[in-house]
C-alpha cells in the first residue's frame, strides 16, 4: 500500500488521503498529490477539512460545481436544494435561506469554507466554486447544529500564475437582471489577486415584489514559501428586498386544508412595509502550512459584522373566505463574530496499521443584539387586525380600511423582545482514519464543545445564562471490495442548545432544559461504475430527543422524541461524452416516539432528474424535473381531523435549457422554469403562509471570458 500526502491549498482544507499509511509503514514510499483551489472536482468534498473522495466518506452527500450552477441557471441555495435527494426547502419567512435536512428544519447549518455562516439571509452564488450538501449529524467537525445536514459553500480563491476575466449577464421575463464579474490578476510568481462582484435587480410574479443585491469579494493569495501559503478575503454584502410570506390555506370547516388557488395573485402583506435589509462585512485570513511530509496545518481567523432589519405583515388567520386577520412585526439583528481555528493532520503507522489523524481547536466569540417591535393598530389596539380579502389588500404604508369599513393606522410601538446576547464557544476535536487493510477502513473520533451563553433581556429586566458542555462522537466503517466500490456504515451524534440555532433568547423554562440531542445511523453503498459516473444508495435513521417542560414547569420534565427514517438514491456523472445526468430519489417517514404525531415539512417522496445533452460541438440542451410529495405544514396529531389539516399539495415542475457557444470563450443560453406552467406551492412557514410557485418564465444569459 502507498503512503499518499495530499497538500490542499484552499482555506480550511488539508489532508493526508485515507488510507494514509502503508501497512509496511515504509515512509520512503511516498506519492505526493498537489490539489490546488482552481481544480475542485465533483468527486471531492472540502467541508471535511480535506479534499476527500466521495467514495471514502461514510455518509450521503452531494456536490454541485460552478459549471452545474451555470447550466441549470441557479442563483440561490434554494434552487440547488430542489434538485437534491433527502433535503427540501422551507419558506424562511421570505427573508432567509431555510432548509429541511431529512426532516430537521434549520436556518443555521450553513458554512463557508468550513466556517459557520449562521446569520439569516439569502446567500449568493456569484463567488462560489462549488456547493457541498451533507446529510446526517456532523457535530464532530462542525460543532452544535448539523443535526440533519449542512450546506458548505467553497469560495473562489485567487490563483497564482494566471490572469483572466469572466463576465456573466442575465435577465428574465419578469424583469429581473444581474451582472457578475470574476477577474484574476497575476501579481508575480508568489502572489495573485482576484475579485468577484455582482449587482442584481430583483423581480418576480408577485405584486409589489422588488429588490436589489450588491456584493463584492476581493481575495488575495500569497505564497511565502513552497510550504507556506496565505489566503486573504473581504466580502461586502448589501441586500434589500420585498418580503412575501404567501397565501392562506383553507382550514375552515368543510375546507380541504390546501392553499386557496383563488388567492394566488394576492399579497397578504403591506405593499410598503414588508421589507428585509441586510448589510454585512466579512474578513477572513487562512494560513496553510506544511510542517513536514507527514504533518500539515491550517489556521483560520475570521471576523463578520451583520446588520439586518426584517419588517413584515402576513396572514395570521383566515376568518372566512372573504376576511383575513393580519399580524406583523419589525425585527432587527446586529451580530458580530470572531472565529479562530487551527487544525493539524498527520500520518503515522502502528505496525501494519496506518493512521491519518485530524485534530483541531476552535474558538468563537459572538455578540448578538436583537429586538422585535409589534405594531399597534388604532382600531384594535393590538398587533392584529381584520381586512377584506382583495387585490390589493386595503393596507398600504401603515394605514388602511378594515373589513368593517373603518379607517385604521398603525405604529411599531410595542416592544416584544429586546435582548443582548453573548456567546463563547470553545471546541476541540480529534478524528483518526485507520487503514486496517487494503479493503477496510475505520473512522473514529469525538468533539468536545463548551457552549457558554448569556442574554440580557432588557424588556423583562433579567439576565439569563446557561453553559452546556457536550461530547459528540462519530464512528464510520468502510469496506471496499473493489477500488471503485465502498460499503459503509456510520453512527454520529449532534446537539442543539436550547437557545436555538440563532441564540436570540432563553426563557425561564428553557434555561433549565438540556440541549436537544440527535443521533444518526446510516448504511450505504457507493459505486463508481464508470469513469465519471457514480451511484449512491443510503438508508438512515435519525432520532431527535428533546427535554420539554410539563405544563410550563421547568422542574417537571419529560423526554420527547422524533424519529425519521428513509432511504436515498443518487446517480451523477457523464454517461458518455455527450450526455450528463444527475438524478435523485428519497423516501422519508417520521413520527414522534409515542406515535401520536407526524412531523411537518416531511414529504414522503421527493425525486429529481437533470440531463444535459451536447447535440453538436456548439449546441446543447438541458431538461429536468423535480417532484415533491404532499407535505404537512404543521405537525399532525393522529387523532385530529386530517381532512382539513394544513397541507402543501404534491407537485411536479419541469425545467429546460439550451446553450450555444458562439465561440470558445462566449456562450449564450436560455433556462426555462416551470415549462408546463403548473400552479404549485413549494414551501410554507406556518398554516396561512404557503409560497406561490413561479409560473412559466425564462432566463437569458450571456457569459464569456477574456
């Protein structure tokens, strides 16, 4: 067996490939592989602190490259999720990315180059080399959260020794447009500079919807020596958009519990006040250091400053088919975070057994100021008021006419929450990839997290605090009967403190409760049965255990649980030199541990397929479909009236694309979404907030390099 050293230059990526050491332990038998940032591939994943081949990772995952993002016309994380098995989108209240990983909803399990990015906003793809979506608990490498899975974006880095400029411009039939630039400059033989930037004007099929996005991300790379490399990055994000929280479902007596199609063109919000505004400054520095042939390290420092305002009105209740009750609030978040981490990886042998050990320390200091103000309607003296359903509603700019014909106005004057939170997290982990033989590997490790949280509740005039210390283990077994086949099994644990993914607050009740705990079992098969074409099958069981207070009494607890099980199938790669295919299928089921409830946002079946076919050297076509089974909007008590329970109907959406290379460095393409113009409701947030899917529309793109 050969000892392989992998030197990975992207931020937060370094490794010795597993199996790391020869059974003979002969360190003179060395094969060195250099993996550079501009050469990422869909068969390697960087989120695991090393560019590990997918076939050697004992869990289900997906990688979407920049080329695939361009071909399918994706411009958001939500677009990607539509075409992946085992994960679905949730609405995110119209102002943030939100994903359901194997039945677990999350707004915090997002990462950039392996560093947590948990502020609630819509993430762009303009500066992304590839996106990695992992399923299953991932606390060993990522800490709290990662309960059902996570999304890691690998950023584009500066390239030494190359100079290029790429430009992409797109516009759609709704009137939205965007321009992106990607320019790399060769400073000298030891340094490179790259800048990615985008500007976008937003529009869609819904009344009042508009917005603007601007982002810029300069990066620099400096090679101090063949063994020492530094990456520097600054990103500025400015995003303002209208907030649309969808339409009500018919949960009235005699209703069917489905979104009311007759309301699909009505915006149940304030035409002037529903808005989200985000500004962010993010700095990162990464040192990648090769200490010896057998020891590598990556040291990362980052600082982020987020300032966000989220203001909205939405349908809180359907009184009857002509009257809606609106509720609303304005929420502001100021979050500053410092993150420091260092990872080491080394290879050694104990007799005939090879080891690749990854170990690391991480420290995070976060301050989070959050407040929420409720409106007060002059007619009701509360934050809720009833209006006649019409297009548009008679509420605009904070004044309107109620359903009784009475004029009303409002002011955001009632404090709901006002908190100042501080969080310190100290983590340490170790993982050993053990090569027992040519065919059998074991991955074993554990992570310790100290999660120290304090919040000043300025509204209540009290300070609450909680400190949780948890150990998260991981075990993986990989058997490779052939080099291109792996059969694996894994067990992992994760946790989520009671302050939640956004740690805005704890109450007197939750302050006394233990963190939510998650356990994940998975078994699967990975088969690279043709060069460039791979198949994955996985069966999994996830269990969530929650401490809950009985009748609001924190001293009287009971353990409640949620179990999700299912299987996934995934096929991806080149069938031949003309045909590329990505296909996925997932079947999920879940219930509480006492069997009395079925969980929300868990479609039993999801399926997707996308294919590109190159008709000629210059002309190609793409065709795809995504299917989602019906899903509950809220948890269902088995004894309840399921006939009118809030439910999103199943749907199938068909998409298409055409590409024409005018010359080698200039492409024009069109992407068509919802080719059959189906009316569908892909996501929701709660009972009367079902998202209206976009009708048939097209996006035209011109892209080139020079």
